[in-house]
C-alpha cells in the first residue's frame, strides 16, 4: 500500500489536503478487456475511489482511494459484487452469472 497527498481548492478557496492510499487486488477470473471495463466502471462509481487500473495479463486491480472514505476490505467487497474474485473474497455468484459470456471463460482471449 502506498500513500500520497493531493492538494485541492476548498470551498472557501482554502487548501484541502486529501491523503490517498493504493491497494493492489488479485482476481483470478479477469480474462478479457470486457472484464477490465466492467471493473473500472463499477469501481469508479464507489465513494472514495479516485483511480482504477486493471492489468488483464497479471490479473490484478490497482485502486487509488481516499482512506477517510473507503478501505481495502470495502474495495474487495465491491469487486466481489461485480462478479470477480478479490484476493480472499469470493465473487458473488449471481453477479458472475450476469457477466457477458466472454468474462466467464476460464482461459484468456
């Protein structure tokens, strides 16, 4: 996990300091670019998440987030609700069934 500081303009033109952390999650069932897009879109709407990168060949998801808004366990749960394994958190079976057929194939394509 890495940490960074971001400076932004506050409501009254003051300075707002927001601490950012990064977590890397392994997901064995990422197999295609559709998986990548699904995860990025799904996580980008979650509170506190600032940036998402998915490496399909490495089967990893890197998430930059605000620790005052979310945490790695919530991020893993959000990934699982999208239908993907997230480290030790198993995917939601119903969400997995709703994924496109290409995302359910065990081999990369």
